[in-house]
């Protein structure tokens, strides 16, 4: 009987895994593969601070400046890449972004002067962030509306799996040669460009003359005047501000409380492990549920998950709080990305995705300032309390903004683009 039960459980697990990846077009899997390869080679962001302080001998303040310039480059490129995605197309934007990233990352490894390092880091930030609106727009083009939450979830899973592996590999590569890390990332980014060039056709929907006459092209002004969408962008900024504290506020607070970097590493590792293990099964549970409820609940869980950190006094309790807000992250990420697509006009997806991406980039700049100011002036407990307040505000905001928005796939009748609308399916 135990053997039969185990066999039944294994069969159910296989069936669940098969259902999670079935029905998605082959083009999606090539795009997914490109994302995974890209994240597997993401070494530079992991060891940049160590490279500048230990290998080059610069101060922590200079390393922080370089990180800020890298982030600023991402903020600036978000909107530009969104416009390129709509005008040039998804595929050309991806090729330009990935080729530019590979060249600038390789160049950064050979820079020695502090001004040159800062300038090239800014270019790396611009280039590496430019692919995001194109990836998300292409994914929306080639995947059926009812499958988008699942597709975005699988893509998010690939991002985190790749980052987990690259984070471990970065340490070994750094011991051998920091320059090797730059060159390996450049090479793997070029591999992504090759995959896009060889395997991915353009997915940008073509507009007829009648459509052009009835529906003018969506410009950035159109995006800014879309009050519901801009409300979602503002709320995504608040959510990003909360989640960023896992990498900027938490290590500082643990350090001030007497914990070691290894202690922080053990606590935050729970985040990556849970995402890799739970992202797919949780998505199967949420993919057809009301996105308003999911975003409201995940905002509250994120805010109060970080709020619980104020009561943590051991590594185990810190890890437990990480478990709480990681569950919110698993639910929030694909649901929010799916909502952005639902609110975006088909022929303006690039610009809308660019604006959404920018909210996360701006949060990446603001979060360190927020955590540093609050911890220094008031103490870490106030930071975690602020996260709870921000999460509550975001939950109320999602509840209000999504009232009247259909809970189902209101665009389910939308036809995929001709390049992605073939019934060719791969489950691998």
C-alpha cells in the first residue's frame, strides 16, 4: 500500500507538472530559454560591489554611486525601450538590447579609471534594462490571454532559478578572476541574442488601415493620461519598494542587530528556494482566480510579512518572515504583470510595459535611500512598520482601482499575432 500510494503521488506530481507547461506555444519556450540563459549569466550585479571595493580598492561610497548610476540607467531606458518595442518591434529591440548589454558588460571589465567605470556602469544599466518591455510585450503577443498568468509565472521562475545558480557561480568565478565574470556574462548575453535571432519571429501585431484610422497610435502621453493604468504603476512602485527591502533594508538591520553576513545569507536564501519550489504549483492555484483579490491579499501579506521582521530575534525567525513575504511575491509578480497586459492596448504594449518597468527601476533607486534614512533616524522597527503601512495603502489602492474591472479574461477573444498563432506546442 505505501508503494502504491507513492506511485499515485508521483503520477499526480507528473500530471501537475505536465499541466503547468502544456499548451504554450513553442515561441514562448524559446523566449523562456533566452530569459533563463540571461539570468544564468548574471554575475556582474552579484559581485559588482565586491569587485569595486576588494579588487579595485575603491570606497563603499563609490561602489554605492556606481550602483545608483547603474539603476539610473535602467530608469532612463525603460521608457525609451518601450517606445522602441512599439515602433521597431519586439525582436529588433531585444537584439539591440542584448547585443549592447554584452558589449558594455565586456567593456566594463577592462575599465580602470573611476569616471570610466561609472560611465560604463550607467550604460550597462541602460542596455540590460531595455530588454524587459520587449520580453513582456512579446510574451503577451504570443500567449493566449487565459494562459498569460501561467506564462508570466514560468518566466519569473526562470529568472529566479537563473539568479540562484548565477549567485552561487559568481563566488567561484570571482575567486578565479573578476574579469572572467564580466566576459562570461557578455558571452551568455550574446547567446541570448543568437536565440532571439534564430528562433523568435517578430510578434508585433500588424495594424490595418482601418485600425490606424479608428485607433491612433498610443504615445507616452496616452499612457500618462490613462488614470487607471498610472494608478497601477504607482501601486507597483509601492510594492516594489517593499520587496526591495529584502536586499537593502534587511541586511543592514540584521547587521546592526549583531548578525553576520552569513546569517543574512541563510535567511535570504529562503526567498530563492521557495520561489523555485513553489512558483509553479502556486500559479496553478491562482491562475483563474480574481486578480483583485490576489493583489489585495498579496499586498497585505507583503507589507505585514516585512512588518513581522520587527519582532525577529534569531536567524530562524528572520527566515520565517522571509517565507511570509516570499509567498506574497510569488502571487503578486505574475498577477500584476498580467494586469498590466490587460490594461494595455495591443498596439501600445511596449510603452505600457516600459512605464511599468520604470516603476520598479525607480523603486530600486528609492529603496536604499528609504531604508538608510529610516534606520539611521528612527531605527529598524520603524522601517518594518512603514512596510506594513505601505502594504496596506497598496491593498486599498488595488481594491479601489480594480472595482468594475472584469475578474475574468476580458480579452480572451483577442487573437494572437500571426507569427505566434500557430497551434505548434512544446512542453519542454
